[in-house]
C-alpha cells in the first residue's frame, strides 16, 4: 500500500483528469465509487487500483491511501467517498448473440444506465449506442447501471452501419415508434432480434427508422407517453432469454 | 395583464416561496415551467396565473408580465424560463377504480414521476404514496410526470390503512419482491388489482409485505436488478386497461 498526501502528486492529477470525458477516452480508464460498484468491477477484472482514506473491504493488491482532501478532489459526491476504484474500460470476448438493443440518441445518463441495467437483467447480449447517446462513463450513467456495465458489451457506433451488419447476420431489426407501427402484443418472437429505442423527445431518427424491418408501438390508453427506459423494460421483459 | 418590475413585489415573494415544500403544502399551490406542462395544467383547470417575460402562447386571462430578473428568481432552470404557471394542487372527482398502484418509499423524484406517467399511459386509476416517497410537487418529480400528475389522483397516505381499505373494497393487493414470491407470468388478472412497489434500495417494508395477498417477482436472468420505474412499467403494461 502506498500513501499519498499531496494534492500535487502526479497520480492524483492523473486520476482527477478522469472526471473529464476526453481524458477517459484517451486513457481508456474511469473512476467509480461505492462498494457495490467496485465489487462488480473487481469480479469483472477491470480494477487497476483502489484509492481509500483508510481501511477498505476489498481483496486487491494495488491500494493507495490518500488524505480526505485528495478523496474530496477525486469524488463526484460533494461530501467525498470512502473508496474509489480506477477501472479500465471493460472488454468482452466475442460470443453468439441473439438479443441486442440499439440506442439512437438516448441523451439522459439515467435512462442510458437504466437501459443497460435492464438489458443485463433480461439476458440481452449487446448494447449499441449512437454518437448522440449520453457518455457511458459519465458518473450518472455508471450509477444507473448498478454495475451492469461490467457485464455486457456497450459500444458507441455508427448506428446505420450496425443495423446493416445485424441484418446481414440474420437479425430482425425492430423499431419502437408511435406512428406507422403495429401493436407490440402482435409481434412474434424472431430467433435473432435487435430492438431500437430512440431519443427522449424525438424518438428514432428517420434514417434508422427506414432501415427497421418492423416497427412496434406499446399499446397505451389516451395519454401516450412513456419514458424510454420504461419502454425498453417492457420490450426486453417480453423478449428476455430463458423466457 | 399586470406588469411587475420589482423583486420586492408581494406577489413575487409569494410565488418564490412555492419553491419550498412547506409553503406549497400550506398554500396548496405550486409552480410549473415549460409549454407542454402548462398546457396540461390549463386543460386540467389547475392554473391560477401565468407569469411571462413577454409574449406567451396560452389562452388565459390572468397573466403577469415580469422582468428577466424576476423570472430568474422564480425559475428552477439556471438560465431562467419563458413562462411559469402558478397552479393549484389538482383535485379529482371520485370514480370507480379497478387498477391502482401503491408506492412504499419511492425516494427518487425521477422514479416517482415516471411511475405516475406510466400509470396514466396504461389507464390506471389512482396512485397512493407512503410518507417516505419523494414530494409530488418537487420540480424533478413534476418534470418526470410529463404532465401526467394533472390526470390521475396521487395521494400521500398511511399505506397500511390504504391497503386495508382497498382489501375491504375487494382489491387483490399484489406486492413485488425478489424473495418468497411467484413468477410474474403466473399471476392471473384480478378484477380489482392494487400493485405495490417499494423503495429503490430496500424494497417494500415488511409491514406492508405482510398485508399483501400475493407477491410476485419479475423473472430475471442472473443479474437480478431492476429500476423500480422499469418494474412498474412491466407490471402496469400487462395489467393495463383495455388490454
């Protein structure tokens, strides 16, 4: 265990830089807080170092003990944190996939994180995000995943290309929209399904909607308004693995 | 239309006080921002006054034109708002009810608002909240309802009493929990159903769980973790009215 007392320490400055997206992307690393999240990251083998102000409950070799002032600088919680972990972006081995979701401009980090959490709970294989989606390693996104980001590949992509590739692999691509769509209950279960969810205000872009094989609407009564993460939950529950 | 230029104006001070829960509760009034929300409030007949810095698109008689400084003081948006409406707490006539939800300590305003929004979209009749739930007239809750709070009675209550009253009226009370519960898909549709959703971290309290007629779990694969608003969406979709 190494002790660090100075806010000017090179490592402290490096860690603090990970609060900004550009440095996270450049380094392929990010910070997480909270015992449950750190436990998930350890199980996934993504932890590089644990930073703590004192005793810490994790079985891990690389630990830095820091002052309260350093912890406060690194934490996104105004009152500081007990421990923080420095993580590498998770990577996953390729596997056969049958259920994936595509997110077209899901802007709210809470919605993005919740969709990832739900995807893992219902056994989905992959999440693809358009460039317009919230950042995966944003602190709010991570918190909303409840650790699910360490269990499923989530990739930022050119969604148009990904839709075309999935179709070539035999996936049925299913959009969700209020207009020009069939009732969700009428949808049969394809072997390989990719579900597309759109932006909170504007839904799926016309370009992506045009590429969808089918388009479904969740049946509603008068007030037709669903949060995108709720819509995602309803769809993924019905098409969960091991149904 | 009345013009107000002074931050010291009595009305301005009264409106500003509505940013605090105790004054909202004492006066039975609250502020909302945004065209869509104000339109919903007007349709519900809940608007007392519209406050604007200039032209405004609403058909309503009681309008106050204020300065940018006053608007900034009243708005929860750091960059101010175009218009704000002063609303009365909505009241609803009694009606026959067959589908209701009970929220036991749903703490996050976003989750509370999203559950209300989903309840309206799926034709539910009533939302009951325990004392431990987030405040309904919190700005974040209101925003998450997307205006649904003007379409459904939402009441803060002693949940234990309400559960007992609902059972006496013939409702089947159904809790959601991971343990000691049956798969959700196995649940048949009762004529009158009350669904209970619990706190984000701890679920439903033991006291309320003991009173439930049945208890269901949403079937998940390994990573058993769902956001409460997503769980609510899955349950309410299956038991929506006009199914």
